C-alpha cells in the first residue's frame, strides 16, 4: 500500500487549483419590465367560477308524517 505525505495533491507539478478557475466576465442584464407589462396587458380577466348545481335528496312523507321514499330534486339557485 502506497503512503502519501500529508498535504500532497493529485495535481500535476503542484499546479494550484486557483489557476483552474477563472473569474467570469459580468454580463449585462436586459431589463424585462416592458416585456412583463406587455404580457400582463394581453392577459384576459379570469371568469368567476360557475357554481355547480347539485340535486337535493328530499324525503317524501305521507299525511301522518311517516316517511314514504327519497326523491332527487334539482336545486334552483
């Protein structure tokens, strides 16, 4: 098994790791405020969601108040 000295590196000829990274050149930014405003102006207003009508389950009773049967009735909002 090979032993290595403390602090030894795998870089060739002791090259510094700092040299392998070069600072990036700062790129100029493009302002997009006008583009965002144009997109927002084309947006259509969202419609309010339509409430779904659900049928109601109604209990039919006879003259004495005894239950006869259940029926479904369309709800009229």
